[in-house]
């Protein structure tokens, strides 16, 4: 039994050390949820030119995969002025778990290869659409 516990502990440590705490947590969540709200319905939302949905019932929630790059968000509706916003990144809180569980190897993995050390911010937008 003791050998099994030692093996499990060692496997857990090596997994966290190799992949990074933020990468493991992020793989469970599947992305950063961004909420888009508007004063009107049926507003088309585009991220980096790709349609992600329409705001219905006042809001749209979209999960965006982390790639470490800033994103441009466009809100469009016929008869209304087009609005543009940027989504930036900041250091994810889970990244600091790397120092405890994964050390510098886990931190490096999250920072350089998986981009899970960065999370998108802000995570909520409210756009006031103006009639033309």
C-alpha cells in the first residue's frame, strides 16, 4: 500500500511539474467565459472577424480559448452604429499555483507553450447600441 501511495504522489508531482497548474485547471474549464450585454436584442458579435453569436435576451456568453493574444470584438446590428472593443490578457490567478505545485518548470510550460498563464480581461462587456 505504501508503494502505491508513493507512486501516486510521485505521478501527481511530475504531472503538475510537467504541465503546470494553470494548464490542468484550464483544461477542466474549457476556456474563459466572456459575457456580452446590450441594450437591444439580436446584436451580432464577432471576435477577430469570426461570428460567435447574437445577443438575445440582453446577453450572450461565449467561451474563448486562451492563446495569449488580444482579441477585437465587433458588435453589429442593422440600423445601429457598429461598436468595437478589445479584450486583453492578464496573468491568471491559477498561474501562481505553479510556483507551489509545479515550480519553474510548470510556470514555464504555462507561460511559453500553452498560454494558460494568461486569462482574458475584461470578462464582461456592456454595449450601448446607438441608432443611426
